[in-house]
C-alpha cells in the first residue's frame, strides 16, 4: 500500500505534537487495546458502525472500553454520522467489517476527504493465518487488498496492522495524519491481530515540525504591508477556520483591525452571522449582490481557510482577481502570484494578530442590512420554503445546530443567520444527498445538550431516513423538517421539463415515527401550521419531532433559482 504522510502539528489532538499521552513506553497491551487508547487520546469518545465477524473481537474490546459504540442501520450512514461528529468534536471514527461494510462506507469517506473532515475508518479483515493459498473467504472481492486499494485513493493515509512490532507506531502515524490534515484515514486490522501483544519496547513517535518560521515572518510582513495600503480590505473565511479551531483567533484579528468578514457556503457559521463585522455569504453572482460587490471591489481579499469550489464561489461566477488576493489554507499560502511553502494557517493568523496594522475600512452597515428580510406570520398563507426559512430564522439560538441536506434545504438555508456558536453543517461541496439524517445522529452524539434542527428534502430523506431509528433509540430530540415537493426539485429547476425521473413515491413521512416506535410528527400546509408546529417542537425537548412540510412542487428559493440559472449553462 502506497500510503505515506508527513507528520507534524496543525490540529488539536494530543497526537499533534507527537505526544505519547497515556500510551505506555513498553508494550503491555494488545494492538486492539492500544488502538482504543489512542482513539481516546484523540478525543474520540463515541464511535459509529456495524459489526461483522471480521471485526467482532475488536467490537468486544470497544464495548468493554470507555468508548460509546453507536450501532447504525447502514455503514454509509455510520460514515456520515462519524463525519458530522468529527466536524463538531474535532475527530470521529467509524468501525466496520471487511468489504461489505467497508465498501459501503466509501461514499461517506470520500465526502469527508473532499470536505476535510477528520474521520478514522477502522475495518476488520481476514486473519493473516487464514490467508494462505488465497482461499475464497466470504466478503473478499478480487484479493485480500481490494478494500485497502480503494481507501488508498480516498484517505489521507492508512495502515494494515500486520506487524506487531510496528503496529503501535503505525497507529500513531495514521492518527497524527488525521489530526494534522483533517482528512480521513484508514486502519485495517486483521482479526487475528486484535489480541496480539507486541514484544518489543514501544518508542513514542517523534514528529518533525515542517513549519518554516522565516517564511511565516516574511509572509506576515508582506500581508501587513498589503493591508496597510488597502482601501477596502476584506476577509473571506472558509471551512478550515472551523476545522483547525481558529474561529476566535480570526474574530480577534478582524476586530483588532476592523476588517469585515464574509464567509463561504461550506464555511457558513465559522463566524457568527450576527457579528457586527460580518457581511454575509460570498457566493459570487449566486449570493447577495451587495456582499458580492463589496468583496469583489476590495483591493485586499484575505481568503483564509477557503476552498475555492464551484458551489462555494457561485458556479464560477466569483470575480476574484489573484493580484488582490491572499489565499491561505492548511496546505498552501499564495500571495498574489507567488507561493510560500510550509506556513501554518493557525500560526499565520496568530502572527497577524500581533502585527500593527492600520487598514482603512469603510462603514459596512448598509451592506448587511440590504440582505436582511423582516418576517411576520401570515397564518392562512400556504407555506413556501423562503418564508419558512424566515420563520425558522427567528427561532435559532446560540445552542442550535442546523444541518441541511443537499437540495433546496441547503440553498434556502443560506438565508439563515447563525448566532454565537450555532453550528451549520452541510456537505456543501461534495453534495452527497442523504447526509443530513445520519449527520443528525452524529451531531446529537457529539453535543447531547444541543438542539439539532435538520432540513431535508423528500428525496434525500428517502435515502437515509432509517437512521431516525437510532436517533429515537438513543433518546435524541432533533427537529427534522422534511421538505416534501414530491421529488427532485433541484433537478427540475436545473433542467426544466416534465421529466419522470425527477418524481418519487409520495410518502406519509410522519408515519415513520410509528414504524420506529418513537417521535412525534405534524403536517404543515400553511405558515400558521409551521409556526405552531415549530413552537410545539421547540417547547417539547423530550423527543424527536418530524415536521412534514407540504410544498408546491414548483416552489424554489431565490438562491436555488440563481444557482440553477448559472449551472444550467453547464448541463
Ligand atoms: C447521493 C446523490 N445522488 C444524486 C444526487 C444528484 N441530486 C442533486 S440534488 C437532487 C435532488 C434532491 O431532491 P430532494 O432531496 O427532494 O431535494 P429538493 O431538490 O427537492 O429540494 C439530486 C438527485 C446527489 N447530489 N447525491
Ligand atoms: Mg424534493
């Protein structure tokens, strides 16, 4: 397996600095026990998955450990749950059996890779002693390495724990890579290795720090000079600000220098959206025109932790002149047309806080207020998605976690205003439908005291709604809003016409509460229905609530219409 990585510190787990933490200096525990101990050292207290015979002995160790094992209905759902958990908790894990489980979790791991979510995938595999003469053991696809080869492509790094002498350092290496790069990693544990106790002394892994202090100094001086000469500087904050836990530092930097902040769709909620310096979402021509104008007229745009994706940047409609941009991510720092290697994003923000900067910043009040809309309930008016979001916006608080699935759930939710530590989760770049319901489980496990509000299209709901069963089983209380427009509304708008492939079977969505034996549901036809249903769901935190929103099949948010207008040119 050709999986290598450089190890260093940029994340926030005990492994980042190469610390051995609670690990012993001599091997006294088994490979399986060591793996569990190191997961705990990474702050992973809960793990998602489904057992199978190739991973059963490890599952038994897990059940005897401090780690809470959350059994899911499907492995891809377990992967989405672990992804959401990782986004909130800093790192997450999913544990599955060989191939039938592992290959089922591929799409979720691919999404975690694409969107930089630090998920540890652990899979059991046939014992080394069972592999002689290449027998046809159940679940095997082409050969014993098929699954490893697949994850080689969609994980940052991985390991096959075949050698007891190197198993501990391999576990450390792979987990450190997950913490450093915030991307998924793969650990394959043959079932006869779980209880093996290495006989060699354990040496804690030392991790070289690759950061270049002089490059940091030169780059930060250059950025300072650019800011000092700028007429209208602006920060565009991306998702990595959240992944690397530097939200407060970023705000500190912006406040100290009075620099306005916009964020991207994937980075929505990295900065609280009621902060006085917050402009709004920057989505090129897809977003609020005033925000777009402000950012694009800026002469010094600091893109911090931003993924430059098509959806993030309004389907290539963003007009960002590289000669005015500083683009810093965990992997690269580009100032105008040149690059600096080995500058740590976190260190750069810290360094910039220390600089004496005096940028000129115009008043930003009118920019934001022009993008905000007032709302009051019209009780008898049939509900539509735009006005539903305006009403929902009134009920968000600092503790709410909002999760939006792909479809108009995400596009309409761009209008929600996150407050304080409100989390907003959506696979806004990889855009895999079906994320939201399992992610609701992951978020509920990560932050049990917080209310999760989930927006999910009917098509996406039909993909992964079975995970509501696990949500109910564990007594979580999310408010799940199912947007029933009778099919794939986004595709209807993208490619107009009476296409049968966009229709789906109409369900009585609330009846799922009867099948899974928990939760309550309500039908919503009018604005008054929604107002009452939302109030009663918020007032009753004892159980899961499902609100079935009956929408006109042609209903669509303004953001979706603008996105479709841009994207349809490419279809
Ligand atoms: C797993 C997956 N399959 C297919 C798609 C393509 N796709 C994007 S949006 C969409 C329709 C979503 O329908 P629904 O969940 O009902 O939301 P709506 O568009 O109606 O708001 C489809 C099929 C996708 N993004 N992800
Ligand atoms: Mg739909």
